[in-house]
C-alpha cells in the first residue's frame, strides 16, 4: 500500500539536500565548535553560515539567532525569560485562546506563580480582534505572545498591526512562527517583533532543532545554563550537523516564491472541495479558505461522521491526515482551537479532520485522497 502523506502541519519529510548537508557534516566536520583547532573551526564555520542564512531570511542580525532544540524550547525560553526578567515592571501577559500548547502551558504555569494572563478570543476564522488586543494592553503588560499562523485552521494574524500596537506599550512582542516559516513573509524589523520561535522539522529540516530570534535591544535570562555556547545564551555543545541542515532548509524555503506556493496549496484545496461537492458530501470548512488564511491547512467538518472513524478509515486506506483533536499519551482531548472558534457544544469538535500540504505533495496524490475521502464520507453519511 502506498501511503500519501497529508499531515505536513505536524511534520515534514526532510529535503534531500538537507540530508546531504547533514551527512557531510557528520562525516567531515565532527569537531566541537568550541575547540580552537581546525576541526573545531570548521564546525564553527558551519554554524556561522547557518546562523547567517536564518538571520537573512527574517531580516535579523546574525547575533540575534539562538539555536534551540525546537519550537517548544524557543517558546518556553521567550515566555519564562520575559516573565522573570520583567516582573518588577508588571505581571500581566496577553496571548490568544488558540496558541500551541508550548505557549498555553507556560502561561498556565505563570498563572500559578501569580501572573495574570489575558486570553484573547478569536472569531470563527481563528482571527483575533485588534480592538480587543488594544483594550487589553495595560501599563503592567510585559508580554504579548501571538502565533503567526494557526496550526489547525491556518488563520494568519496581522503581525505588522499587532507589532505597532505593542511597540507603543511597555510590552515585548513574541511570535510563535512555527507554522508561518516558509508560508508567510516575516520581517522582524518591519513587524516590530522582539522574539520569534521557529522549528526546523516544519520546513523539511531535521527534528529536535529550532531557533529563537531575540532582538538585540532586549535581554532575558538563559533557560539552560552551563557553558558559553550561543553567545552565552543557550549552553550545550552545538548540534553542528543539524544546525547546518537547518540552515540549508531555510535557504531552500527562502528561495521559493511564497505566493506561488500558496497558490499551489489553494489549488489542492479546490481539488478536494470540488470532489466533495460533486459527490454530494455534507461538509463545512473550519476557519475558511479566503484571505488571511494559509492554504497549507484545510480543516474540514464532515457532518455526522466522527473524527476517529474518518481518521482510522483513511489511515487503513493509506492516507495520513490529522484529527480535529490532539492525542496526548493515549488520551483524546477536544481541539482547544475548534472550541475557541465554534464553542464547546459544536458538533465540529468531534467530526473534523485537518489536511495539511507540503511542497512535495502533487496533484495526483491530492486527487486520489479527495476521491477516497468523498467515497468514505458519502458511504458513512448514507
């Protein structure tokens, strides 16, 4: 059975050229980047090149890029770092109800420590209200943390407008850009972003690797202490092969026309929706496919069919998609994103699947999946 992978919002297959770069570094530049002899200097040059490639992609300075183990560590470092370093200024933080758990769980921990967190509502497309954000900002607000692109419905937040509001306050602006990297344009200077988190495996790079952009005008304590790696910002011997591969992945994604990539993904959406329409399947789109949405995500409510039935049957047929709920340690919990968009009692919560595209998907794969989904849905709805 040939498996067709349509869960790229969860992770992406590694680029062949990224694999080549990583393999070369493992074989040739295995030295410790903190060593002063040639093997160490070669490793250091590989890290410096990757750092420059990444900084250039988001209009940052090389020294503002800190390599981490992934998006979760980057988010935790920014959130806890700001909270601890600015608690004398205030203990109020603003975020949204549809952030990734690596943002929401640190927020809940800070609430247990006496911080106050405002969770902004979203509309049915997954977007926040700028007026609500403006009203929530206070003199004691120390951080605003808003994701660039939602991982379940694809909503794109107006980062430039948010950045302007936050700039005029006492708060720092943190962006979880794990889903946005490669899908939307990011300019940390233009958008007045103070912290930005990215994960390598979402852009065809290696797993367990990410970076945190930290504006040179701000400073927070390190989350991991020890040696003086990453300009004393993140201790631990650097993963040279992974970092080199990460740089290659960013280089590749930066060279792709984002508008053309989004048009390709929109075409994939149209293939699926047309097949469902022609088969007479009853469905609704969670979030939408219009403006201010990243088309790499298509979240569908297939009316009357449980998520588990949909996902299981598609898996058995060789199609990998995600459910509308998050599975953690074997327990299934309702999607907090869909609850925020549609309410706790909406049938969408238990009858939705997320389809997410990547740059290696093609029309034939999507068309085969569309037919399989339409056939399954039509049979079950009857």
